[in-house]
């Protein structure tokens, strides 16, 4: 069975370019983003790692740790970091997991259990390892998305989704389409009008089931 929203994510021990990681311990009380790539020294992946590096301060503001996964080894990761930093123009301070045995890729259902890396492999052999997983401090999966090889990920959207998840975490709120930080939010139907107004103030009622409130805080 695949990994689904609100499932506890797999715990694992893995080597990274920054040493050994025990995943749940590494997350600690933070939010976390695990983003995966099918191979080091590939063009789209290099630009994506660079995008993540340039958002370093934004992840910190949101109490979020980021970690990459690629199915190459530690030494390749260390060398690739140089290319990433050249493209990004900044340090890539996050760790990259060396998933040579595919244990992490399979645990997160990015590859089937019988998958293996053939001799002389190309990125196509691990193409589905192009996913993003946002994980809460409770170690549960909050959001996942998978992209094809030809389309670079929009990490501004990952950041926007993280904002929405943090805004609505353990609150009877949701965010509408195209929501941005600071905009009005939707009040869940679990609260009637009186309870919603007592909690969030005056409502903007578009429909009986679509009620907006000012973004709390």
C-alpha cells in the first residue's frame, strides 16, 4: 500500500553528505521537507537543488528542515554540491541522502519493491524519484507531489503549500485556491456561524458553506 496523507512516514537510518541521519530524530519537533531526485549531475535536478538552497532563510523562518534524496553515493553528492552552489550562487547547506540501495525510495513508494539499478543506468531508471513530501512535527505526511522528468518543480509553490499547511494545522481552517500568506482563510463547516464568529470574528459569507475569515495572526 502506498504512503497516504496523514500516514506516519517511514523512519530510516541513511548516510548523507553530512553524516548519518536517523530520520525521525533528525526531524525532531520541526516541519520537514524531503525532496527526491533520480540522479546527481542532471540538469533539471541541479536547478531544483539550487532553488531549495536559495530559499534557505524562508525554510528557517517556518521552522522547517529540508533534506534531499538521490540514488547516488555520498562522494558524488559532495562533488555535485559544488555544481549546485555554482548555479545557485549560494551555499547548499542541506543534507542529501545517498539512497544507493533504494531503501528510502521504496519506503516512500517512489519505486516498486522489485526495482533495482542496472549497470550503466540512466535517470530514466529511477524517474519516479522526483517527489516532494511535506512532513509535520508529528512525523505524519501532510502533502506529496510527484513531477515528470521534463518539468522542473516550482519551489515557490512548495513554500506556499507549506504556509497553508502551517496556517491550518490543528485548526478548523482551510485555504482557498491560489491562497497566499496573509490572505483570508476558509472556516471549516465543523463550526457553526456563531462558534466561527466567536473564534475568528466577523465572517464574509459567500455561500452557506463558504465562509471566509481574516487570517488569524
